[in-house]
C-alpha cells in the first residue's frame, strides 16, 4: 500500500503552484493523515510527501487489513 501511495504522488506534478496532496485513511472511522496545507512553498515536493507516507502511524495503519 505504501508503494501505491508513492506511485500516486509520483504520477502528479506536485509543487507550490501545482498539485497539493492530502491523505485520509478510513475503515470504521476516517483519519486525516495530513491535509493539503501540510507543506508550504518549496517544501511541496515528491520527497516531502513520500516522507510523510513512510512515517508512523500511517504506515502501521495501512498494513492492518
């Protein structure tokens, strides 16, 4: 699942004046993992989003099912 998310990020043209990304995980309830304004300006990069995808606890929840 983590690789799928990274591939999705890679498929978009992310940047400060381009695509911004947010992730919501859900099963019995929704959890906002990070929202669209998590990064600003030059921080909005593929590498930045990938680091958020790899961090705990999102990586733990994605492997529960």
